[in-house]
């Protein structure tokens, strides 16, 4: 895909660490200190199944994980929000509230405009069954480019760059799959 496109360095995610990995992509692109996924995950309330604890040496993650019924980060809770992570670590970025779109034309206009802005990264929170073709869960990616109705998503699970149609993307952020409405976040550099 040519045209409007941001350059990101793919960084694969640790188990249940799509949010920390995507934040690493953003930090790396912006030439900011890059924190490891375990530290970021601990700050974002990461919970993993007990069988995965051997990969995580952070006591916060161990504590959060014991007895957890849902896995991944808890970014929708204020104590574990991305904006709080940015503040606590002095990272000169801010993040918008989650944005939602009802039609393809509004979504396309938004993505085309924002992908061109150098000081903006577009995160998408979606149901990953778009790529796994089965039951899916919440997942994080980056909008890397958009051209003629096709959106390139940067995904911390290989292959790292995947194309979807605007219609598919709108469906996979909707609540029609699992009852959870998902959407988009804008990350801005602070001046």
C-alpha cells in the first residue's frame, strides 16, 4: 500500500501484551524511551492465565493474574489507563477517549485525515476474529495506512501488516460480534 502511510517498526507481542507492544511501536516511531512490555503491562493491570506466569517476572502481574477470569490489560479502568501510564513515566504523549463511527464514509474521512498527521498515531481496538476467523477477543493494532477503501493495520501478531476493507474494520469494532463496542484512539505528542 502506497500513499499516506506511517513507518512503524514491528515488535512482536508477549502473550496477552498487544497493548504494551503497540505502545512500544508508537514510542519507537517517536524516538522516545522504549519500555519493556512487562513493565508497561504491569502498569496497565495486565492479567495472564497461570500457565503464562513463567514468562512474567513482575510481581504486580503475578498478583493481578491469580484468580483472574479475564486476561489482558485493564486500560478501561482509570487506575490502569494509558493516560495514567504516560503521566506516571513522564512520557510526552496524550491519548484521546475512544472514538466510534457509524458509517464507512465518516470512518474513511477520519482515517485519511489523521494518518497524514505526523504527530498522531491511530490505535484501533477491535475483535481479532477479523484475522483469526473464529472466536475472537479484544485486540489492539495501529492504523498504518489507508487507500481506496483498504486499511493497513499494524498488528503485534505476525504477519505484522494486514489489510482489511473499511467495511470489515467497521464491523470488527462494532458490538455485533460479542456485544462489546470497540473503537479508535488518537495518540498525540505533547508540545
